[in-house]
């Protein structure tokens, strides 16, 4: 079997390493942080949400982006300062609008397929990641949002996902702690939530038990390939060589891909989250058990164990900027105070991460220009939801490469 280097220890890199190790490959995982899952896979919204598979390439996204451009606390914020990367990304985003329907259906199918793999791996490896299988409730405050959700539901159904419309009374029955006036909602019983960091960290330990070499605390300076051998140069000057390389480096995949002759138009789209500490019984009782998605504010929630409540969302196009801005965190805290007034927000941990987003909202999975270069990256806001199935797909691509490589080597082995 082959030796493969996986660059990136987030959810996509660790799941990639795990699948490849299960196939019997020798795997080296390189991660710049001391532990796996410390960057974008650290504190996201927690939703494993096939019901959130609608891609963003809809004309309404452009309208909202223009309307909110000068509003600091807007759910979607675009820094008007131009750059070639940003301009090219938005040009391709607009070009992908005609594929909105087909890409939404395709993403739904991927999200459903991912569940079996992820839950199976967690059970096989004994990973506790605060899994809560109580569905996801999408909430709408006006008729327009609710009716758009009805159209989206048709696409989700085409992709194999059933979800049902619910009245305000039914919403309160599903999640009694939710406060406010709503027009209606949609409930997806098959969706779930979990702590992405706990899962990623746990699966990295499973990788180590399977013989994966974990090179943590190592920054990649350069990657190159001859087509037969891949070489990764670390910041320390050490060179790690293998038969092939997998790029799963999140927002850094674009630069690494360019070194290998591949164009990946991944843009860093910043998202924010807060983790509310539920330190008293009143807050624990007043926080929701069912996961929510508020379409108007673009916020999602997850209940992580007994004493944590995660609220996440917003999209900020501002380059490689990880500043945690108070004017972006404040709306998240205010939302909790408004929708769950019984929850104390005295202790709140803010966080920001950069989603690796492709213009068409679909992840890049498969081979690069060179035969021994592979990608599993660009998952955008659905990295947690899609990671297990794209790792499985990567394994199939690598297996095909292995078969081709073995066939090519047969005449050499026979002395021809």
C-alpha cells in the first residue's frame, strides 16, 4: 500500500487520514497546531444539518450583501475593499447561480450519505462528542421567509430529505423554551448536532492507534510533487516525502494547490460563535434542547451537553482576518437574550473561524493535475456535515489511483 501525507488536522484532514488508514495505507498527518481541530473545526455551530444544504448561490444573496454592506452587525458583511481574489471569487459565484437548484440537491444527498459513516466511526472508536439526535427546527418570522423555505424543502425532498412545515404552536411544542413571535417553521427530525472539536480530537487519537504518524505543531512551508513522489518542506527545514499528498488545509488549500499547479478558488469566509456557559439550573432549564436555525439572522444553535449552549453564524468576507469584533459578537448575545431570556449570558466565550468556501459551494474532492496529488477541501459552512462522506469519496479516488499505479508497475515487476 502507498504512503500518503495529509496536510491539515481539521475535520476534513482527520477524517481523510482515518479513511486512508482503514484502507491499509501508511499515513502521515501534518497539522500546524499542537492538537487536531484547533482552528475552523474548533467551535462552529455544531449542526450536522442536511436541512441546511441549500447553497448560497441564489440571487437574493447578492441583494442582501449589497443592502448590508455598510451595516457592521449584518448577518452577511462584505468588506468593499477590492482584491483580485475576492473579485474572481464573486465572479464565479455569480456564474454558479444557474446551478443553484442542482447543487442544492447534490449537497443534500451528500449530507444524508455522510451520517452513516460519521455515526459508525464514532461508535466504532468510542468517541463521545455530545451527539444530540433531536432534529433541527428552522424558524421564520415572516411569510416571505417561510414561503422561500417551502421551495427549498422541495429541493431537499428531491435530494432525499423529508422535513415538515410546523405552525407556531407546533414550534413551541417541539422547543418549549423558544420565546418570540413567529410565522412558522420547518422541522427536520433526522438532523442532529455535536461538538466538532471533540469528534475531531477523538478521531485523531483513533488515527494514532491505527498507526497514523501525527506531526503536530508543524507548519508547511512548501509542497511539491514529481507525479510519482510528493515532498513537503516544513518551516523547520525538514522534508517529508511520500508516494502521494492530500491537501485538506482549509483556507490555506488555495496557496498549497497553486504550488502544485492547481487552481482552487477557496475564499476565507469568517463566521463567529459564542459558547454560553450554563452554570446554573435556571439557565440549563431555559436553554433549548432542539437545535435551531433562525433564517432572518442566519444564526444556528446547538446544545452541547448539560452546561454549554452554542450560537453561531454570520458570514464576513474580509480576507484572512481572524479578529473577533465586538460589533459582530454582540448580535449573537442579544439574540440569546431575546429568544431565551431565562439563559444567563454572564459567561460567554466568543470565537471566530474562517470557512474555506468555493464559489459554487461544493467541496473540491479528488485528484489534482498531477496523478499523486489529491484534494479534500472547500466545504464552506458544511464541513462538519459533509466531512465523513467526502473522506469516503477521497478514499475511492486514492484506491483508483492505487489500481492504476499497480497496473503501470506490473511490466516492470515482470522484467519487461
